[in-house]
């Protein structure tokens, strides 16, 4: 897992690397080289480039990148927000090197500067945004705001240096208008704005580039937030031994379904089996058992007493007794509500078995977080923002306004692993660690997608993965499977069953080429 840093931790990492013997000028040169490399990979046809530089070290990165681009034959128009004489330190050295290479640094504070900026944008293929980096914490004003507006008005694709100008590295909430980048080159480590919505939507595709800060230095910053990468999940899900059999991968119970919602139980079971569960049994109201059998014959079923298509109170003791031989359970998809559902859920919560609580299990137990915190076995909660809001007595908007804090609070107060679904799904632990998912697509908003995810997490719990790892791996594969389908389907029209069926191929691809991007 790669740490996600805020501005304070990034400054500390820079200082530690410099103290450890890496000159600051070398870090700046490496950052510039990373920018140029990303342009050559993503936009190989760019020959006329505008480079917009701010007053600090981010501007210095831009000055160095302009020189490197010109050395490769690009026609570079180089601009600074303030008079070039104001640069200090490494940025000043790179201004001099750019001028020695024949580049003119045009100040937007000078007479005619804005006209030249506008004309250059009109004659260029793309823009390098090196106005502001990790140090910004307030809305842009004055020349900075005007420069961002002109770049936006040009319609040109933008590659941003470290952070799109106008975003705060410390938050997913933009303080005001900002660059909307096509690509962002994150130096050394991702920042919070790269991984948290809605700011992440303004970063385009983020490339994390090494600039000479050792990984050990980044890890020592003790960030509570980390970003999962493909290799992390590949290590969690190694190839299976040749002499494997189904008993090696756990017995999973899925407590799900009600009249009119049998599909939720089927999809959860399908997700579990496609994720590799050994044995799966659906526990459901007896009137829908035949539907479950026909919907997924690979799973076993057991019908339970019901009233009007929903679990009855007398189902609770039967369910508790039947679960004795299982390694894990998923409870909630399509259960509906009522006295019988609550009784059955409370009976399951008292068992010392690994448990995923999803959908109606969360709704039925809202307002009583103690039922989770009292458990003596691992629990994974998988709410969307509305369900998380009901659990924490907040509105969905309040959850979305600070997803990081909401996920961490839910995990701490329930002593559970909390999976807050949505763009950049968060997996939080009671200790405060939060893992941000790096895969996903709008396709995952399809009905039943969450049921598939619950089944996947249950499968990995039953197979013996630690609860946090089970959640992180399932969320990552779930999103990556959606991305594979997006290459064919676009951003709408996926069926949740198709998502489940894409899981094995997605897992296989973990050890092959990088996962496809939608």
C-alpha cells in the first residue's frame, strides 16, 4: 500500500530526503523529468506547449520541465505569474537555466503579458500547469484565478505538476475554482486531493512518479490513509495449490432475500462463488427458496419460516443453530425489514463467526451501533452514504462532505471494518487506518452491484483472509471488474450478474498487464 500524504507530511518527507543526502535541486529536476515523461507517454503529439509557472517550487518544477521539453524539440511558451526576478533558491536556478537555454520567461504581471498568454494558448497543443502545488489552502485570487480561467477557456488538455492548481492537497473539497487536468503527475506519493471526491475528479488520470524520495521516508510519515495498488491485491490472493478442494476455501452462509427481492440473494451468492468461495448456502424465506435454486444452482439453499415473504421471528433460533458449521456469513441483501428480520440478525450477531452486514441488515440495526461493537468476532459493514448516514445519525450530504472522517468514525464506534461505498470506496479500521480504493467506474452504480460485493467479501472472510484484507481485496477486484466491462459497455448498461462473472478474469489479470482503465 502506498501512503497518501497531506501537505505537512509531504514537506516532512522532502526535508527528510534532503537531510538524507538527496539535494533539493535533484528532487526538482527529477520532478520535471517525470512531467516530461508523462507528456511524452500520454500526449506524444504535443509539439507546441504552454508552461504556466507559479511563484514557488512548483513553479520551479515547471521552469525545469520547460527547459527539458525545449531540449527535446518542443516549441515552448513559458509564463510566470509574478516577475521572474522574484524566484528564489532552486526555482531561481532553474529560471536562469531556462533563460540560458534560450527560453523567455514572460511575466503575467508585465505589460502585454496576458495578451501573449492568450495568443500562446490559442496556438498550442497543451498546457503544463505548474502554478501551485501542495501549499495551497484557499481559493485562488487575482492573477492566479485569471490564469486558471484562461487555461480553462482554451479547452486545451492540461498536465498538472503534483496538484492541479486551485486544489488543496489536504482535502477532497476544492476551496474554489481550479484547473481540471487531463493528467496529474503526483510527485513521490498521492495527496488527499488525488484520491478523495470531488477533487479527484479534477485530477484526471493520476500518475504517481518517483522523484528520489525513498519509500521508507514516505512510510515514516505515518499517514493514516493509504492507496491500494494492484500488486497489494495480487499478494493477498496468490495462486491456489494444485491439490486444492472446495473445503479449503471456506463455508459461507448468505442470509438474504425476501419476496420480490430474491435476486439480491442470488447475486450475493454469485459474487461469492465467482470470488472463489468453497461452499455457499443461501438462507432465505421458504417461499423464495425455489427461485434461489433456479437462479444459482451452484449454491445450496435452506428455506426458513416466514410471514408474508419476510423472515419470521421463529426463523432466528433455527438460523443460529444452522450456522454452527460455517466459517463466515453475509447478512442483509434483500432481507427487507420487520420483527423477524431483526430477531434473526440479532441471533447471528451473537454468534462468534465472521460476518458481513450489508443493506437491510444495516437498516434494521440503525441507531444501535452497540450491537456491532459488542461482537466478539470480526465484522465488516458495507454501507453506501445513505446507510452510513442512518447508522451515524447524519445526512447523506454530511457523509459525502467528509467521507474520510465518516468512515473512520463508523469503524471506531462499531469496532468493525467499515467499507464506505462510492467513488473511491474507503475501507476503515477501528484503529483509524483508511484504505482508498483505486479502481471503479460509473457502471458500478447498477442495481445489485453492492450485493455482488458483499458476497465477495464474505468469500474472502470464509477463506481465512484477515477482515481488512478481505474487504480491500474484494473492493479492488469489484472495481477492476467494472473497469474491464466498461471497455465494452461504456459507462452504463451493466447487469450485476455480468459484474460477478467478470471477477475470475479480473483476478487472473492481477499478475499480467495493468488493469484496463475505463
